[in-house]
């Protein structure tokens, strides 16, 4: 696992830093949900590697200074399935669970996500947790196509997306834990 993460960080240091933050947020949410330590460990590994498939994303797409057009967006969306495939070819313990979480971390609660259009509880819990942490961090981090948003604005967006993009039950738990957390963006 360390080699996969090192390769991803070498390819794109910003994605590596993002994954570090997603690990912390995902584990905090898993703890707040009362998941056992063994599940938290699987979530931590999956969160660390959730974007490993971006290793195969062309530079012009991965490092685009503007919002992606339709064609490039379709290429970017491949990273979830690519990452799951990479993990399945590794010797990481529990790779099946980890690969499922990585594959489905961009599924939406209403079924409009990718790569498989899963909805609701059909989306693995680990993936729903990582998805929420990923969204929170991405919105709070400056990107070439949007500025870093403050915590209050991020929570407004996530609450608006409850039931469509994100799991509303997990969002309630996340909202409570993040208010007083050192992981909260300013």
C-alpha cells in the first residue's frame, strides 16, 4: 500500500495531501458512526488510495487549469474503476473491500454517480463515508476552477445535496462531529 500511495503522491502531490485529509475525515466519521476498529482500518486504507486511479489519468486532464469539458470529464471519471483495478492486482489484505470503496466513492445516493450508478444502501458504506469526506475536503481546498470555500458554505452545499449526492444519515453524523473538530476547514 505504501508503494501505491508514494506513486500517487509523486504523480500529483496535491492529490496526496488531499488523500491525507480524506483519511482523517473518513476515520473520524467511521468512529462517530460506531464502526469497529477493523472497519475503520479498511476505510483508512481505502481513503488513502481513493484517487490512486489518477495515476493513469493524462496530464492534460489531471492538471487542467479549467473546468473539464465533457470528453475530458469522461476520462477523469475512469479513475474510480482504474483505482479499484490497481488495488485488486495488489497484495493488500482485504483488497476486495478496499477496491469496492475506491470504485464506488463517486456514486451518488440518488443513483446519478459513477461508475455503476448505484443508489442508496447499494453503495457500500465505506464508499459513502469516503465520498462525504472527499466532498468536504474538495470544497474546502482551492482548485484551479474554484476557490477554497469556508466551512459554513461547504455545509450549506452538502445539506442541499443530502439525499441526492450524499447519504443524509451520514451527513447528520458528519455535521455534528465536524463542528468542533480540528479537521474543520476555517
